[in-house]
């Protein structure tokens, strides 16, 4: 029975981390869509209809949004340079995503649950409505 509780603790940890990631993403989305987008993109000033469409992406990619927002706010480059992608970061991001997917796959294969041998199966329903 100890093995089952280890999996529950792992699942609870994953859910807690996902919840924290989502809340931080929501805070970043709120700050970026109300303050930041107007400061870094002149074309977005006054355009409020499309902003809710950005929320799912910001929730998932909030570290990249924060980094890019900080980079644009602190640079003294011209307006056109803001839209040029940072090439060196693409390779690092691709390698990080590949490594992350490999780790998730390995962890998932190693964390398989096994059915307790000494527990008999129980029928949950008889197929008729009570």
C-alpha cells in the first residue's frame, strides 16, 4: 500500500505545481494585457477586443512573456528591432523542450501504477438504474 500513496503524493505535487504555474500566468496576463502591451507595442494601444485571445498563450508561456517584455522595456534599440526574434534563444528553447519531453516520458514510464494483487475486483454498478 505504500507504493500507492507515493503515486498520490506525486500526483498532488504535479497538480499543485500546475496550479501555481496557472496562477502566476494569470497574474502575468493581467499585468501584461493591462499595462505592458500598450508600452511595448504602439499598434496595440486602444485595441482591447483581441486581448482576451492572448490569455491562454500567456498562461502557458508566461516566463517567455516576462523575459521578452523586460528585454524590450530595457533596451535602447529602435522600434523595428522589437519585432526581430532573438535567434540564440530559439535553439536553447528547442533543446530545453526536447529534454523536458524526454524527462516526462521517462518519468511517466517509471511511475506506472500496478494493481494490488491481494485486492479483489468490485463491481461498481449492476447496469440498472436505481
